[in-house]
């Protein structure tokens, strides 16, 4: 058994084809991300990967829709989205597959 700290990972990403990670794989990327209310991420898309975002706590806006704890958002390849934390927010993000460089700002 190995032990890792989420705080040692880059922006909450702990599974994927990059370093540092707890599990290196091309199959998927997984992150637990925390945001303070009012913070945001720029509009972007993936050409290859599907991205699933679970709002674990808080409320966020993506593409002018509001999501809250328990909501799961599935973003298809080629579909752009932005992200705004309306409150303090914790998300779990899964990307399938893990493809280096597959993030394009719009």
C-alpha cells in the first residue's frame, strides 16, 4: 500500500498520465478541486476527452446554468464550458481518457 497527500498533487489531480499522481494511467484523469466563491476557470474544451464534474459541495455556474451539491455535469468532446464558483465549491472531476495537451481555451 502506498500513501499520498492531495496537497502534493497539482491542482487536485491525482490520477492521470502526468506527474505527480497517485496512479499513473492513460485511461482517465481524476481530481478533487476546491474553489473559493467568486473564482472561475476560463472557457475551454477537450477535443478527445469526456469530462464529468460532480459538484460535491457548494454552487457553481457552467455555461449559464447553475449546479449545486449532488449535480453531475457531463461535457462531451468538442463542447466548451466555463466555470464560476458562486459559493465555496468542491468538485470531483473525471476525464476519460487522459490525453496530454487536450485542453483548448475558447
